[in-house]
C-alpha cells in the first residue's frame, strides 16, 4: 500500500503557495487548493470544509488563511482517501496519479491512468473511476512501464489544453515538468 505522507510533498512542491492569477478559472489558490474547489467541497462532519478562518463562509480570506496542515488535511480526506490511492501498490505511481488528479481533476487523471494501462498492454474502460478492474490492472502491470505511459499521457493532455486555449501557454513549462517528473 502506498502512503500519503510520502506523496503529499510532491503535490505541495508542484503547487506552491498563494496565487491569485486572473487567468486561472479556479480563482485564488493556496497550496493548489482553489477558492472554486473549496466552495464546492461542502461539509465534512457538519463543518464547512473550506471555512478555514471559521467565520461561517468560504471566501478568499480562507484561501489566504490556509496553512500547510489545512491543505494536507483536505488532500488526505478529499483526495487520497476518497480515491483510494493507498491501494495502488507502487508508491511512485500512486504519487503521480495523486499529483495529476490535484492539478487536472481526479476523473481526468484517472482516465489518463486507464489509457496508460492500455498503452502498457491492459485495456480498460476509460470511465475515470479507480475501481476493482483499474486497481487490478495498475497493480498487475510493471510499475515503471505504466509510469512512463502515464507521463506521456499527461504531457499529451496538457499540450491539447494549450492548443485549445493559448492563454494556458504560460503554464506549459510547469505542466510539462509536472507530467514528466
């Protein structure tokens, strides 16, 4: 089983700290967690997940107030545990899927993982869900081969995004670094 505490540093290294880029549709972001995401995240145990400053709403002040520990908690509960990345046996592969999911959305990252499985010799339905069949394929393939295929799929995805919307070109270097890391 893969471990969250070994994967989170990669995500946070790629995501960085607070930014409020007017070209980013997610709005203000800290540690890779956007205001748009926090507003949609809802409640956990009766508490608004995104209400970091505990004032009863989710706004840009919550993004600014977010600590690394807050971000790690959100990633653990809302990403790592929810999508069962610990069930991916190879740590490097689990880290890569988690990292891509944070950046491009879980369903998209999972589709790319399923495409990478096909490229590595195990065709899967590309439904964006890491279920029993996807886990069996991922854990049954050579992890290095699958990781190389996933990196290629991620780079291709980012290049298509840029071709469709040239404003995104400014993120190309970072996205491709992330894809191939």
